């Protein structure tokens, strides 16, 4: 039994609540993917050189970006638990410390991208002709780091309060603004890759300023205890957020690293292999935004239930979120299996790339269910503020199972690109099974969030 004596009405209500939260979050994630697409399209029309520079620079920038996103994931479940425990007057002081953490992390990542990014690119053996433009892109986009960190803190606050629409609104705003700003800077002013980085930075700061103004004026963000707590940095509170956000950031980087590493290995097999891999991965990335949005909603629903000390509610919210993610991924897998050539044809007309990509879409279809289970299970565990063991699970699954399996099949067994994709399937399936088992075991105990967290969430303010 997944949760004790569920009623049909209770399940239906939880499904509706999860979907209400998830729909705007899915739109937010798709808008973020859309920004990457717009950036690549603008660069692509300026030629292979600019496209290559932006693509390489974006990969380096993504390391800092995903670390920031992972670190700030700690805020949403923390806010959700306080909200569920009716301790809303403690949310304001917690958020203030999250802002200090975000500011510090943003400045650190800005310096890292600006100073170390170009050195990393040079060490990777990138074509010397690309390095000046990659460096210019990284110098420009590095100034977005503080804006991204602070923006993710605002997202964590809003989503933890079950207010997902602002995230959707300002993600869509960024998508709408990026195309004209990027066009003017890259084409009209003639800044090329440098203009792409500037456009991204400008858009990120505009999104942050808009979101901050919204939070400051909207009545739903009042009565959160803004007058309480320390105005300046509180090392203990920031350390608490880091203890949760640090492992979450590592988990995100492990998954990003798996796919980035796979792409680097596939590059050894030639242009057709790289193009086919990119087509299939692009399709899988778009479909992944749906279960990711559901996972973010599941974090909030589980966190609310945990804050109430409701063990049955924790299990109900978690397993319904996982079930919804699997259902959506099953539909995506079916479409990939039935229409692989049609889907690949949206990306390319090259016959060789088309056939190879269609074959990879068959493999992509096979890991859709595993991907849905692992991301939703991870979301449920975040709602319980459980981060350390999930981090170890992702390290083991992706780097002790997925990558070695992919390398062995691709090179030792000469399966080439399909072998690397079988490795992805193995890693994601291992993570799915272990994360699901972890949530099942953690949520069925007397204290569903471990470490007496329910008791802590229910203590008097």
C-alpha cells in the first residue's frame, strides 16, 4: 500500500492540487529551454564560427548556472514546510538569509566564469580561432550570475508558498525579450558572440527586477515576518541552507555531467553522430521539462504535508507526483516510438542524420519512464529536505553505472553512439529505482522526513 487507506476524493484533490502547481512550472521550464533555442538560432544565422563560440561558451556557463539552480533548490522545501506548519512569520527571515546566500554565490560564480572560464576553454583544446569569441561571450554572460542566483531565490520563495505563476510570468518575459535584444546587439550593433552574452545578462537582470517588484507589491507575500530576524547575514542560517543546497547542487551537476560527458564521447564518432545525438537529446530535453515541472510541484506538496506532520499526506503527495510524471513520460515515449522519423525530420533533412537520430529516439523512448521516476522521486525527497543520500545515489548511478556502461559499450564493444545511449538508460534506471526506494522507506517511518524534522516544523514560533 503506497499510503494508508487513500480515499478517491483525497487522491483526486491531490492530483488537482499538484497539476495546478505543475502547469505554470512546466511553462517556466519550457520558456527556459526556449531561451536557449533562441540564443542558438540567433548565433546560427551569423555562421558556424559564432554558433560554435556561443555553443562552447554556453556549456561552460551552464556549469555555474546549474550549480546556482541546484543550490537555491533548498529554499522551496524549506518555505513549503514552514507554510504547511503555519509558521509563515518565519519565512521572511529565512528568505532574507537566502538572499545573502544567493548574492554571495552569484558574485563567486561571476568571478569564476569571468576569470576561470576562458582558461577552462583553452585547457579543453578548443580550436584556437574560437577562443577569443568564447572568451568575450563568457565575460559578458558572467554578469548574469548574481541576477540568476537572486532570481532563483525569488522562485524558491514563490513556489514554496504555492505561488508558481510569477515564475511562469517572468520566464516567459525573458523568452519574449531575448530575441529582440539579442538581434539588436548581435546583428544591428554587430557584436556577435559578445552581443549574445550581453543580451543574456540584460534579460536576466530585467527578469530579476520585475520579479522583485512583483514580490514587493503583491499582498500574498505580506505577513511573512519580514520585520523579524537579523538584517545582515546570519552564518548559522546560511550554513543550514548550504547543508541542504550543497548536496542538491552536486546532484544536479552529476546528471548534467553525465549528458555532457556522453556528448563529448559521441563527438569522437564524427559529424553525423554528433548531429544525430544532438537531435535526439534536444527532443528528450523538451519532454523532460514536463516531469521536471511536476517534480518541482511535488517538492512543494510533500513539503507542505511534512510541515503539517502528515505522514499519509507525504506519501500521497509523493507517489501521486511520481505517478503523474510517469504518465506524462509514457505518452512522450509512445510518440517517440510511433513517429521517430517525423520528429527527427523537424530538426534535419540530412538522410544520414535523420536515420541515425530516429534510431536514437527509440532508445530515448526507453528511458522516458526511468527519467520520470527519478526526477519526481528526487523532487519528493527534496520536499522532505533529504539531500545527502540522494546525492550519493546520483553519483553512483550516473558515474559508477551509467558512464562506465556507456563507455564500455560505445568503445570496447564498438556499439558507438547507441552504446553511449544504453549507458544513459542504465544510469537513469539505476537512479530511478534507488531514489524511489529511498522515498518509500523514508516516508513510511514514524517521522516521514527523518531527523525529527516534523517535530521541528511543528514547534511553537
